[in-house]
């Protein structure tokens, strides 16, 4: 059930904390520096297995529902596909390299760049495709409240709930996102970061 007290957020402008901005820049810079050798290895492996392009980019709904390009290392076969689908419907396209990257989320390394340029935060609601945003906004009350903050590479919903691909699951997932928005703090971000590291190490929650 969606937390009813979150309704008050609908008309509220949420100002981003300067500390959170600094947190994002520091995390993104350190992550890109540390992971650059890993990035290079997978760049080469993707080219060897399935050719170019190495990167996958897609429009997502960001802060105030403004669209932006999210970037990933390509983990699915390069075929022409203009339809909007959930990941569960396209698992058959995942490459061999993708099956290595996805459980430990190495395909998301380029999103540290998206964080560095200010389109994303390290912690926040995961951004959805515009078609899903429109559909979910029409069917789930207060769904657009999750766009009151920057989308994140990881978040409270991501570490506490499974991948959502049905309306019921998306409604449940939203309750976690709204909890984060209402209770956001550096302490909560730290909790999420530590749990994210744990999830990556034990390969939990990736699709």
C-alpha cells in the first residue's frame, strides 16, 4: 500500500542538498577511476562477441520528468528493436558477456558518467522509459512524485524489492521510492550504498 502521508509531496519543491551533490561527484569520480580497467576489458569483449556499438543509450524520465539519455554497456544482441519492453521479456537477447556483467551490474558503469554530468544521482528512484512512465502515471496514484528527485543508479526500492514488471509490482515498488523521498538523508543514502555493495557481491536483484 502506498504511504498516504507522501501525498503532501505533490505540490512541494524538493531542493537538492549541496552535500548530496558533492557525494555524487566524489562517488562517480572514484568509481570511474577504479573501474576504468574493468570497463576497458568489457569494452573489448563486447566488440569481440557482438561487434559495435558497445554502448546502449535510451531515453528515461528524470528530475521533474524531463527526459534524458541513460547509458549502459550493451548486454543484449544488437538487433533492430524499437518496441518498449520490460527486461524480463527480452532475456533471450542477453549475450554471453551480458550474462557476466548484469548480475554484478558492470553494464551500468557508464551511468557514473550520467551522475557526474548531473543527470542522475547515485541514490534515487530508478528511471523508467517514457512509455512506462506515462502508463504508470495514469494507473498508479501519485506515481509522478518519484520524479521530485533525481533518478538514481541504486535506491531504496532497488535494494528492498524485486524487479517490477506488473502494475501490482510497480505499485509496491513505488511505496519504497516514496519512503526514500520522504526520509532522504545522508544516513539513509549510506545505508543504501552499503546494501548495494552487498547486493552486487552476492548477485542479488539484477535482471
